[in-house]
C-alpha cells in the first residue's frame, strides 16, 4: 500500500485560515488604516458546515493577522455571506460621535422538513471590528418568493444620498435602497434573460470604474458568481457585466449581451471588492476564494481547507472596441519581492541555463516576449510533475495545463487545460505569473486574460524550465522574484 507524503500546501503569500474550513470572502472594508477580510468559516471542521464569519486584518494586503470569530450562528440561523460598510454619518443610529462599521449579511435558518429561509440582517461594531453586536430588529429584509436570497453587497450612492444593496435572488439580482440600512425598498431587478444561468446566482457586487482611467468616461461593473451545476465541467465561476446605474436600475450595455467570464481558470469564485478604500488611493481592490465547488470539500490540504487569491486591482480598458475588465496583482506584493533573476534580450539557451539552476516554491515571474511566438514555462517541475503556463500565438490564447501538476485523485475533473483569449495584442506581450505552494495565477496582456488554478505538487517539485519550438526564440525581458512576506506584526 503506497503512502502519500504529507505536503505543505499552505501558500506563503495567500491568506488561508489557521485551521479548518474557509470559503467566500465577506465584509471587505478599509477603516482606520486596516484592510478587513471577513470570510465564510467553519471553525470546527475542514469541510463546509455551520457558517460563521472568520476575520483577518492587514495594513498592507500581504501580511494578515487572523482575529477572533466575528459573527456566529444564532436563533436566526447560520451567518452566510455579506458586506461591511463604514457608516460615516451614523445613518443607522448605532454610533455616537464618529463613524463605525456595519455588517449586512444573510441569515440562513434551516427547519426540519422545510426549505431554508434566507433573510438579510445587521450587526455593528464600535471598536474597529473586534467585537460585534447584532441588531435587535433582525432580519431587516426578507423575500417572500425566492428560497435563494443571499449575499448582500451594500454601498453608499452619493448621487441619491442613500445606501444601495445588490443581493442574489435565485436567478436575478435585486437592487434595493435605504436611507438608514434598516428599511429597504426594492428599486429594480437585473438578470432575467441576460448572462449565464447554468447555476444559482450568488455574491454580486456593483461599482463604478473609469474607462482607461478617464473619470469622464465612467461605467458601472456588476459581478455575479454562478454556482456549480453537474452539467457544466467548469464548476462555479464568476461573470461580469458593464453598463450604467442611476441609483435604482442597472442597465447593461451592448457588450454585456455576450457572457463574459472574470477568469479563465477554475479557482476564482465569489470574489468581491473592498469598500471605503480612500479616495486618494483611488483603486478598486478585489479578492476571490481560490477554489471550486466541484471539489472544494475534497482538496488534499492538512488541518485547513481554503485560500484566497492575491488581492487584485481592477480596471476597465477599451480593447477591440469594447470595455473589458482587467485584473493585476495589487502593487503591495512588490514590497515582499526578493530578486532572483533578471534577464534582457536573451535567447533560448541562455534562458534555459539560467532557469536550470533555480529551485522555487513561491515566486513571481514577469516576462515580456514578442507576441508572434508560442512558448511555455514549465513550473513546479520534478518527479514527473509540472504545471505548464504558456502562450499559443496561433490560437491567440494563454493557457494553464495542470494535467500533471501533482495530486488530482480527489476529483475526476480536476485535471485539465484551461484557456483565456488574448485580445488586441501589439508587437509585445507581457506575462505575469504568481506561483505558490498550491496555486498559479496568470495575468497576460496587461491583465486582460487571467487564469487562476489550484495545483498540488510535491514540495520537492520546485524546478522551472522553458519550452519553445523556435530555435531563434528571444525573450525581451524576464524577471523572477521570490515572494516571502514576513509574519504580520
């Protein structure tokens, strides 16, 4: 009987809980110098169970300190996903002098023999999120028709001077508004006849982005995650729409009549953005749960299960005549770079020789190449294992091949090749890859084509190599950095 050696699959620069289960990010908010990351958490087991809100904070989006459980199940049910806002003007009446944090979340109550009842509730914190008091008037919003009514994302809409909530209602998104976070009015619904419906809709978000950085050309972006359905091999994934929002109704533009996916990989789900990032910063920051409901309960980690993607900066850019959502790793990751290799204008042999000497588990690779050539980097190699990240210039695609990436026996559909189309490529193509102990995240063409995939190689599989058919292949530039953040202060 063979024995599989215990491996350390906890990422060095990806957040995961100290112990037990984690899924969706919740309550992303910046307040008083801290980024808050709440998350769906089962603190007593490594598979999905009674949902709590776990909690971690960071000053730099890289080093995270896990805190006590923020919200626990009560007489109204389990604590499902939701959001947190800073109530700067005390609209809810929970605070005296100064602002405080308000969580808006889904209570999921299960009764024997009946379908679960989902409703939206509030909690508030007067001490920077360290302790929470649930509102005595919970729940504040119920839905008479939909059994799936969850994952509220709330934000302040300055033009109408009121709060807006987007919340999943089975196969549509409800858009509500409120003056005080307590009394909510339905303004409109979005989604009927639009987008992909091969699974329950979940975890919406809605926010404005300036097109190509031009504030005079701002559009709104709606994210909608779609749950796993056995009929679709991709499992759970996230789509996005662009359009206009007037405080009541989201109107998708023509580009949104075609289904557009946030990620070409299998492992970026339920992602949402931080609220209350300071105006002087100006970024729209995103993080997702790095797993897939097809196999999330089965992945071969020890003591914990679940991790987040790297935090990402989102933008809207016009490519091929349409506005597309781009993603790039948050710039804070640069602060924990340790330079390993830097090459410029080098041929295939020089690159191969330089890479042959490297043994790396957790690193960042940034390459610039002529867009007319096909090539691939073989990462986390050793003992017959490899994860291939490549560009197919003929097909105009970037891809990740994890068919030989390590352990895969936990689910028959884990192995595979995942692709993303490259749009409007000039003479040069940039490829930015974040590799960790159990993941690869690929950002190509300025973050236009993105692939996020889990991998489970042996710790000893730490080699890296280049594959290119053209003997006259030349890299314009290549930089590799080890990423090793210190422990949170």
